C-alpha cells in the first residue's frame, strides 16, 4: 500500500484505535507522504522514510528499562513478524528486494565498525564485516526474517546517522548507491510496517515518545 491508500484506510478505521496508536500511525503516514513528495530527491526521501519508521517503533520507557536502539529494533521486529500471518516481510525480502538487500549487506560504507576503524576506535573492521556478511547470507538461505531484517536496519541506521549528523554531502555521488538502495528498501518496508500495525489496532505498541500536549 502507498501513503494514499494507507491514509484512506486509517480514516476509515481511526475510531477503533487507542489514542496512542492513532497518533503513532498518523505521524508515520504523514512522513511517508513527505517521502513521496520528495521521491526524486534520494537524500530527503530516505530521511523522511526513516522518520516514518521511527514514528512506528519509538516508545517512551522508564529510565531503568531503557533499551538500546538495536534492542528496540529487535523487540519491535519480532512483534511485527509474529503478526505477519501472510508472510509479507518474507516475500518482500526474498522475492522483491533480495538484490538490493544483498548489495546493502555487502556495502562496507554502511557497516558501523568500518567507520569506528577510520576514527581509530578499533584495530580492525574487515574480519567483523566478513563475518557479518557470512551470517547475513545464512539468514537469507535459512529464511530467518527477524535476523535478516535486523541486519538490514542496522546498516540503514548507520546510513541514517551519516546523513542526519552531517556526515555526508547533500546529493553526493560518493554515497549514492547506499542512499538509493536504502530509500528503495524503506519505501517498501515502511508502508508494510504501518499496514500491519493498522491491521492489529488492539495491540499495545507502547507509549509514544512525544505525546500531543
């Protein structure tokens, strides 16, 4: 589904949602629409798509229970996969986007330890990278959806940090391949996430991080 069909579906079913869920999905769809508005601009489209994804999973938690970003990803993804009775994530990753997913996983420039090495924080990155690629290919062959999605989003999170924190030039040719692949993957992944959340309106998706006040 695209942002238009998701918006129509949301309006039709809005009354069935708890307030937190309604706000979360409304925000996610608004940023998905933003990505469509700037779809010819890969950098801005990717950033809008990531914000939409962030609106879906970010939750307010007590300070003594704060989870890392990776833990939040995994917890959220496991819940989505469990609710995905039609195996739409599997179809997306293995049938529609297996090529871009492989290219992203094999791209060292979206592998965090690569940059840690450039900053002198670690002595080697190649061994970790090769191991990560090997494990990812095993996830692909074994059809481990959660594990593969976690790797993909971890790579995209590194790209997100590079763009949002000013670590890349706007419309730079240097990082075009990963930005385009990231945009294309998120453009299919985010609407699916929103749709599954809407199809499970009674699920507790957590307290929104910034409530409407």
